[in-house]
């Protein structure tokens, strides 16, 4: 029993268990993305040039190395708190944020 407790503690401190627990469902995230994110970020995360021009911003491709290099925590913060001119996405329920992040990860450029 002590060995299991020690292994669990080691995995938690290394982030393995927490990252597995936080893993989302990309398919479910795609559905949420379509409802709450697609208008600005485009069908496949490439950004909506009309919105970017109207707001005088650059909307980064969600599949780009810049976006994909962000941690899940950073993406969660952007979704829930906003960044720059992007407002917090209140239409994404907290329990769906991991799914949206999983969908964003699925857009990574190969």
C-alpha cells in the first residue's frame, strides 16, 4: 500500500496524473468551438480575416507553433479570462474548456 501511495505522489508531483485527468475530448471540443469560437477563429483555427481587420488585431492560427507552444494552463487562462482585445469566452462552460483545448491541440500543424 505504501508503494502505491509513493508512486501516486510521484506521478502527481511530476504532472502525469494531473495531465491525464485534464485531458479533454477533441470531438466534444470541436462542437463547443463551432458554437463559441469559430466566428473569430475560423472554421479550422486559421483566424477570420474580417474580424481581425475590424478589430485591428492579428488572430494567430491556432495550429501554429506559437499557439501550440502554450501550455494547457495558458490556453485555459486565455479562454476563461481573455487576452488583449479577446474577451473571456463566457459561452464555454468551465467543464468544457479541457475539450476545447483538446480540439485546439488537434489543429497542430504537422
